[in-house]
């Protein structure tokens, strides 16, 4: 195998596939990426047995063959080489030699035949949407996914096809984030279906997608989900479990509606979080007509108060929240003003941008 390629052309696919490679692994070959040169194309593959990232680029002038190379060592070498330098990579007898300018490296390889590939499963559903729309769905919801929760189905993002929409929902049991996008009318958009995508796959997908109108194809099978864009694919196992009925969690009928300048409220929460208790992260909200007061204290007897002007004409209310959860929800909304709906001191609040029904955020209250 032989490959001549410019540093920048090699760097991007290396970064994409190395993202799925685990630093701690059970098999030595899982620390490697597969490099396959064939008929003027170069394919890069990285996997952790649960997720597989694959990138194919056009590159003339190589010599066909395939091998596996240590992912992070190769990436670190290429990343620190001078810009625009030409790289020559030659594999022979279990060793790979990389030359670039006056630099020369020899890396150990492992047989390509031993590299585990995620088998292509039979597709049972397929849909297509612009990359920027799927990217927005992920960015506006992924922060609410659980981390290493024993309820394993919470450690991922629910993608739901329902009523001609694609809904993304994440919850850790204390808060919930939901965002929706309309799907092009076709058979796949009409079939209701739910898939839970693992946390790591969601994070890698967010890196892979671009803020463009170029399409991403989502292919579903019994146990896997695959995202395909131009020359790039990400395949992941689904989380086998039943996601909570999130519709029951969405507050309904709240009579206390507050409108506030989004950025001003967010900055007040950021400042007050500095003083909040590191363990409980609690903030007390006191709602009065035209005014929202924020208060927190910590075990060192330090206190903080913020006063925010709001549009509100209802009854007074005092309620407590985790300041980080409230801050994350407000940061995820888009627009100049944020709308927060309350029912009472023991019920969750609903956060959304003013006039935006596409995304909604639910935060459970805390005892003060």
C-alpha cells in the first residue's frame, strides 16, 4: 500500500474517524484505524465495536492496499506537520513509513483482515433532511442526556418520527429537552418510529454534521442507525430500551407566564451560579408583577441576589431550581426573549423562546 497526499486532505478524515476510537480498549486493533487505498479512492474507518465512522475521499496516484495504523499517533503526527506539506505513506511487511519534508516516522501496523467492521444490516426505513436541521436538533437537546445513568435508555438521544416530524428528545430525569423539525412528505415520514441513539454517537454526529443545506440520509435497521453525508457515514448500535413517555412530562395549563430578555436573564444566572452551593446548585426565584428576583447562598455564608425586569402580571410565586439546568435551557433557546411558564411551587416549569413551538425545555423544581 502506498499513498501520497497533502497534509490538509489527510487531516480532516483522520480527525473524523479517530473521534470514535476509545483510549481504553479490550482489543489492540481497536486503537487503530483502517486505511484502504483502492481505485483512486482512500477509505478511513474507526470503530469501538458500538460505533463506526467511515470517510471516503478521492485521491489519485496511490498504490492499492489496506492496513491498520495507530489512530492517535498518526493524527498527532499529521496535526503537527507543517501546513501544505506533502505526505507519503508506505506500508510494507508490518511497518508503515511516513515521510513529509525532512520528517520520517515508522509506525507498527496490524493486519487489516483482523479489523472489526460493523456489518451492514437490512434497512427498514430511510429519511433525508438538510444537515443543518439535524445538527440544530442535536445542539438544542443533547445537553440534557444523562451520563452513566443506571437507566441506560436515558444515556442517549431519542429520535422519533411522528406526525410528519422528526423529534429529538433528551432527559436525565431532572430536566427534559425537546426539539422538532418537519420532514419532507414521504413514506418514511408517515411511519411512527422511535430510536435511542447512544450519547457518544450523538456527540460524534454533532462534530460530523455541517451547517449547510446538503442532505444527510438517515437509515434505520432493526438494531442500528446510520447517518450518511457526502463521503462520510456514521453507524451506531441503538440503545435497546423503552424511552419514557415524554409527552406526559410536558407541563400543560400553567397560568403564570413570564417574558424576559433572554441574554440578560442568562447572564444573571451565570453570575449567581458563582455563589451557589457546589453540591446543590440551587437558586430561589421570587416572582412578582414586573419583576423576577434571584437569590442563592452557600455553606460559607455567602449570598447573591439579582433582580431582572420581566413582563408578568400574575400572582406572586417562590420556587427553587438547579441553576445549571435553568441556565442550560435558556441558553438552548433562540431569539431575543424567553418565555417561562409556571404552575405552582411544586411543578416543573416550561422554557421556550417567545413564539417558538419547535423546541421546549422542562426543568423540575428543587426544595428550598
